[in-house]
């Protein structure tokens, strides 16, 4: 837990967010600036600055299992959904706490811009 970190404060409950799923390891919140009709952020409770800082592979299993579970529960599979990890400023990462974007509800271009 880092007091300087927005997603740590959200995970701890001291900062407000629209939480759609929560378990002992992961929270899923609605993005405040959605880029698709459904735009969620899948966030491990443990503070890791980016994908590059992950050493324990169970972090990925917790995060990706939560993402797929939420996608299924929200009925997103038929229309398709996209999972995105921006790692580093050059790739567009703006919040330095690991998170996976879950986007759905529109057609997505490939490759992403
Ligand atoms: P990144 O750019 O690091 O890949 O993704 C960070 C995401 O966090 C962005 O999509 C941004 O809109 C979202 N975000 C930034 N501040 C807040 C906030 O205070 N609350 C929520 N729910 N999302 C936020
Ligand atoms: Zn954090």
C-alpha cells in the first residue's frame, strides 16, 4: 500500500470509485474517462508499479481470472472484449499501479493506436 498511489487508495477504500467486482486480491472499477461503452480497470490490491515489476506469476492469474470472470458475468463474451496493459509512459501508462483495461461494447481497430 502506497499513500501516494491513487489505485492503492481506491483498493483500501479511502478514495471513491465505482467498484464492480472485488475479491481478496483484485478489484475491478469503472474507468473515470471511459474509452468504450464498457471500460473497466482490473487492479491487483498489491502495489506493483507496472507489468515490469511483476515477479510472482500468481498476480497475473488473479488479475486475468478476475477480468474474464467479470466479462462473463457482464455478458461481454458474445460481442467481444479487449484486455490491454499499458507498460511504461511510452505505451501510454499514466497511473503507476499495475492494471488491465477491460474494454467492450464497440468495434476495436487492430493494431491499437
Ligand atoms: P493507463 O493510462 O495508466 O493505462 O490507465 C489509467 C486509467 O486510469 C485511465 O484510463 C484513466 O482514465 C483512469 N483513471 C485515472 N484517474 C482515475 C480515477 O480517479 N478514477 C478512476 N476510476 N479511473 C481513473
Ligand atoms: Zn498502488
